[in-house]
């Protein structure tokens, strides 16, 4: 006879969400409901991502497949299913998505009474879909500032990241994971495909203060500022006592690059370039949620000068230069960017 030790207890995402809610006396279960529905949409998108390699057999995007159904691009599919999940949750008043020009405000009494709005990049790293490389979803949840009982308005989405109630990402990688925080700990859940459940696998993630990975698209070197290029030279210098040269790792899916660096320690940067003086990444649904997670795990996130989470957004799709990851590495990069090194 063997006795199962308590350390083998499986905690599913939904069990975890419900248990976490019990810690808040006045919690109404609405945020829990939203997170549950995000987990559900993630499983639907995951199912489709897993079939992406079969596109040649099932039909290319824009065509009809063998079943006579329209084949959608995966980013459009992901957008649709996160919309459906948020709408069905009845706890979300609207979404600002990378895939929609304007914010989408939900209609109906439940949506008017909903407390939360969501900013989302439904599919991040879309250039990696066709080649079987990790992609992701990024989301941030805010409490609305317009009065409950009326339809949400654009300013509900234009809140600084320091107002986030919860943020997270899903990585569709060698395994599929959901990582999220409601402002205290950062927890990671791995999807067990055999039971179709996200299971707690990475409790209380803390990122190392100093890492040895730098992640940046160096092909833009001729377009970077002198400060950024001096920092890149610093990363490659031989200085064994400080662990340099650092290791270069760049997937081209922000979620995957940030996830790896969060676990192992490192810096992810997408600086301003001559062609894109504001960089490429979007404040509302790429940088803010990931900055929130990185900070809650003990790291740091800046635009080279300012804390990302303190930036007041003025536009749903605004971009910003981005430096985030291990605190000591981000601090050092900022010194170079600001011309102090
Ligand atoms: P998306 O697929 O949502 O448009 O985002 C892609 C982003 C980000 O994930 C990644 O870090 C970056 O684009 C890569 O850009 P470069 O190809 O310019 O390096
Ligand atoms: Mn993206
Ligand atoms: Mn995207």
C-alpha cells in the first residue's frame, strides 16, 4: 500500500482562482469569472495553434477547408474567441484589441453593469505561426472608470498600467502555459492536454536580479542610438567576473522572449529605431501587462527613461521603446540609453 504525499496534489487553474478569491472578503467573483473565461479561450486557441502545421491539408487562410468552412488567419481566430469568451463571461464591458482599430464596447444590460475592461494582444508573434515557433496571448484587466450602468467608453482603456487589476499571458510553446498575477504573486499553470486543464506548475515566480541573456533584434543596429549600440557592445564584452559576454537569445515573439527571461534572468529590449522612433511594441496590450508581471516577479520595466506602468496612454495603439527584465540589467541598459555610460 502506498500513501500519496500532499506534495503531489494537482491544483487546477480554476481551483486556484476560486481559492484566491476566498482571501478577499468583498470579492464578488467577477474577476474570477473573467480569468476562468480567459483560460477557456486559451484552450480553444491552443487547439487551433496545434493544428497550424496542418494548414496545407486543411486549407490555407482565406480559403474554404475540406469541411466547407472558412479558414481564418490564426490571429483573427484568436481575436474572435477571446471576444466571445469575454462577452459570454458577462463580467467584461468591452475590449481594446490589437486586431481592432477601435475599442469594442459590448451591448446589453450585463455588459453595462460589468466592472472590468480588457486590453489584449490575442496572438503575439504572428510571424512565427507558420514555422512552429512559440507564440502567445497577452492580456491586461482594468476596473472601468466610467460609471457602472452605462456602456464603457474609450477612457476606460486609456489607464496607466499602475491601475491594472490583473495581467497575464498564455504561451503556446513546447507546452502551453498561462502565467498571471492579480497584483501579488505571479503564478504559472501548464496545460495538461490529457485532462484539458491548466495545472499549477510554477508557483510564485521570481525573476533573478541579474541574468545572463540579452534579447534584442540586432539587425536594427544601424538604426539604434549610440547609447543602445554601446550597451550592445557592453553585453558582448569579455568580463568573466560579471558573467559577460551575455548570451544572445531572440525568438521574435515577445511573450516567449519575456517568459524565458523571466524564468532564467535576462533583459528584453525593443528600442527606438530611425524608422520607428517610438519602437514597435504597443503600450496597452503588450508592454503594460508584461511590465506588470515582470515587476511583480521582482524585475523592472522602462521605456529607457520612465517606468512603463506610470505612462499615461493617450491612444489605444500607442507604441513605446521597451526595456524589461532583471532589475540590475535594465538599470545598466538605462544608463547607456541615457548617455551616462
Ligand atoms: P504581433 O505578432 O502581435 O504583431 O507582435 C510581434 C512583436 C513581438 O511579439 C516581437 O517581439 C516583435 O514584434 C518582433 O519584431 P521584429 O521582427 O521587428 O524583431
Ligand atoms: Mn504582439
Ligand atoms: Mn498580435
